[in-house]
């Protein structure tokens, strides 16, 4: 496996400048539409899309060349922390395509937003288990697929997995976050058209704030 410099490859020149940089966090189980929403936010507001799947699944695809496959999660976490730090130090707005599912994680990001003077927005996504599992099953792992309309991680390696893995994730990551913590809640219970309408309603409200911050 050719050594890949995930830090150096980050192209920040197309990230839009705001009077106060934006930090967008997403909370939701797999299949609720986090990546879809992250792309929509990156596309509309030119936020850097920082994807967890991008790093982790890249290593999984090349797992035969890694001595210890069990180290992949920690390797991906370490790299993403460095990528996040680069964004913070450069004061670049970003949307984090990672499931923030605990009060501990939220406190950590609130601390970072205060320390680096970011405006923090937290969005919750909801769907039924059946619909989420169906969406996960339709995923395609393909390195050639790129979305050049987004800023940042325009290649998202989202791998399909069975229902058993989905329910295992739900058991390992229970939700103990009060609804009052979230700035917005988006439901994804129906068709893609319904989901887009729900996203648009949230973005209409978010627009009022973000337009005042454009340099």
C-alpha cells in the first residue's frame, strides 16, 4: 500500500471564510443520512467535509497490507484528530461526518469551539431501524466515485454491512443526549424527497445566521 498523507492532501483553499468559523456536528445511527446532510452543508456553505469513513475504510480496503488489522480504528482516529487540528488551527469552517453520540464527545467539541472561537451547531438525524438498514444495504464501496461539488473529502468510502452489525452498533452506542442539546432535529422517515424538504426547512433557518457571518 502506497503511503498516503491524509494531512497534506487536505485542500483548504476552497473553504469559505466567515467572520466566525463554523463547526457542525451530526448525531445519528448509520443510515440516518449523516453523509447526505454533510454533503449538502458542504455544497451550500463551502464547509470542509471531514469524513470518518474516508480514513477508516481506506485502511480496511488495504487491510491485507497492514500487519495488525485490529489497529485500524485507532489508526483512523489518530489521523482524523490531526486533520481536525489542522482545520482548527487554520480556523476553517467544517462539518464533521461522524456520529457524535455521547455527552462526553459533545463536551469535548464544545470546549474546542470555545477555545478556537468557533460557532457550534449540533444536528440530530432520526430514522427507523428498517429504513436505515435498507439504506446501508444499498451502499457501494467504490474508490472511483467522487463528488466534486463538495469541499474536502469528496470521496466517501461507505461500506454496506448486515443488520446484525447495525444492531450491534446500537447496543454499543446508546443515546443519552437530551433533545434540548440539539440545535436542529431532522427526520428521515420517508422518501428522499421528504428528507430533502426537511433539510431545506433547517437550512432556511440556518441561513439567517450564516449570511451575517460571510466575509
